[in-house]
């Protein structure tokens, strides 16, 4: 989706969308809800006070090995 398309859907100009992407502008609550409605996501999935990690970091994160390999078996178990 282009900035122009999103801007039209949320009733702002494309420059506003660019400013939001760069973090130069913070949306009103109403605008935040309109953006979330377009993507059918909850506000906390789109906006945060803390920076989000890059999506690539989440997608390509290597799993950490677990001891024993079985999550539901206690590690101190003796048989």
C-alpha cells in the first residue's frame, strides 16, 4: 500500500503519513484508531512508546537451545 493510498483511507495528506513513519509526528487517538482499522490490528500492535524491534529480527531470530529438549519436564528431575 502506498502512502497516498493510506492517506486517502485515513483522510489525511500523504505528507502526514510520511511524518508518522519517520516519527516526526504523533497521531491523535482518533487517527491512530483509523490507521488500525485499515490494517485490522489493535492499537498496541501498531503503536508503542518504545521502539519496535525490526520485523526481520523477529522473523529470523534463532531459537535458543533448551536443556533436556523437553519444555514440560523439570530439569532437576531424577529417575
